[in-house]
C-alpha cells in the first residue's frame, strides 16, 4: 500500500453518517415523509387503517374494509450552508479555500406505493414500497472541508409484505417482512490535485410488529416496533491523482436504529380530529464509523451517538364533504451532543412544520397535497484532520471551524383509490 491510498482513507469516514441529510425518525431520519402523514408532521401515522398501514403499522390492515392503493410523489428541496469562522490549515492553497459555502443539490424526488386489502372479516394484508430516508449534499470543490467531502448521495429503500389480524372489535396485531436497501456514494479531495469516489451498497432483511387498540368508534391507538438494520455496505473506491488511477474495494458498517412509535387518532367532534405521536430510537448502537479497505487501513472515528425521542401533534379538520385540512408540528432530539458536533451529520435538533389538504375527488378516489418545512438547526463545527500530501511529500493539518445551518422543503402529492 502506498502513502496516497493510506492517507486518503483518513477522510472517507468523515461523512459516513451523512444519512442525516433528509430525514426517518427520532433525531436523524424521519419516515413520515414517505406517506400522506407528511401533512401532519407524522402525527397519527401508527394509527393508520388505510393501505398506508402496510408501511405505518401492519396491525391497521386488520381494519381495512376495501382493496385500496396509495401512490405518493415527493419533491425535496435541500438548503445547507457553512459559514467559516477561523478555519486553519497548513496545506498549499488553504487560505484561498476559506469561504462560506452553500451546499445545495436543488430539487430531488422521492416516491412510495402502498396496497392493502381485506382477506376476510379478521385478516388483512398489504404491500409497501417506500424510500423512508436518504438525501444528498453537494459542497463543491475547493472549499476548506473538501478533504472531508465534496458531495454525498444516500438512499434507503424498503419493500415489505404485511399482514394484520383482528382479535376482536377493539384489538389487532400485525407483522411485516421485507428487504431494506441502502446505497452511499461519496466524493472528496483527499489531498491537492486528487479526487476520490466511494460507491457502496447493501441489501438486508427487515421486519416490524404492530399493535392497535380501538376502545370506541372515535379513538384509535397504535404501537409499532421496527427492528434496526445493520448494513454492511460494500463496493468500489477510485482515486484519481497526478500519480494515476487506483482502484480498491471497501466495506462500511452502518446501523439503522430500532424504532418504537406510539400514535393516537381521536375524533373530537365538530369536524376536528386530534393526532399525536411519541417515538423512541436506539441510535446509541452507533458508537463509531468504521471503513475497512481491502488493500488499505481500517479507519475508525468515534461517533458517540445517543438514543433520541421525538414527539408530534397535529389536527385534521373536515371542512366539507370533499375537503379535509391538516396541520402538524414535530420535535426531534439531536442524536449528537454539542461536544461531538461535526460536519456529519450537519444537524442538531429537528423541528418540522407541516400543512396539508385532502380532496375527495369521488366516492372512491382521494387526492392528498402536503407540505413540510424541516429545520435541522445550527451547529458549531470544530473538526480536525491530519493528512499527507504524497505529491508534496509532506504532512498537512486542517482545523475546520465554522457554523453550519440546514433546512429542507418537502412537497408531496398523493393519490388513493378504493376498488
């Protein structure tokens, strides 16, 4: 192994946790964006009894009365910026790269598809295909942190089959089985004149359990458990520099958290419905980032992430027979303490503000329009890197100091049809 591939690896893990860019549960990744519950900031989702229950809580499928399909299309507009506040470095040209950076990627798209149907008076089944998490950021080249990152693109895709069983008129159980796919691509400049691409992916088994209680005709309570997934992402790395092109293979382990979600759907009368959510995520399993190169070093960076809680509250208002209005707000704890803030993930606590509307186009067809503003907070960055420039044959040091701020606009359009 030559020096360039050795010191290149020092930067690869710096963005290993940048899944945070968009967005599924409790402090890191919000999965409410995949369904029509985006308009209530996720409040009430585990009390779902539509086709979306195949994703939100399989126990809700036991109460579905007709075959139904839901399709959702989402536009995602990311906004991130970094304000330099005294970064320093010893490598050539560092002072020319000390500047503020807006690292947006423009508008991206996401989608989901859900199907549910009754099997008999007690059983229901459903299918779900959704992208509950992922995102992208593009800092560009020639900035103070390009040894950490130039761009990153992450996708999580879930496909599941679900079944729900009604014990009686009040209680139901459900379970989901499926596959969880994750891809992670990173571009960076490990030393002046070089560029590196890391392209990894993994597919793993996923499962969840659900419970629903309906004490009366006006109230639904749902409890959902989603098992965490340990992804061992593998793929190619390519380093291009004045010394030529070098290819390698790498492996990176990333744990998606165990999730427990409780939801309430309570009709209040006069057209109003109260929606509420409380969720816990076990992110403390992610203690470090570890990348293993086939022909290079194993690099470990401590993460020290914490378990996190989130809460959401929302209201639906039946304006007329055709129109239903939605509003919601959610708060997610940060998984990272202020002492451990880095460029990855570029977020602190999260606040989500959402509005939406459902239009009953016909007796069997409904159109959902939802908007959510996701505020990822401000973080103070103080992150160091010690590298080696094989062209100059000299070590270099960098200290990235500044403030990072991020927010996201989410807009979804959904169509639901009963057969």
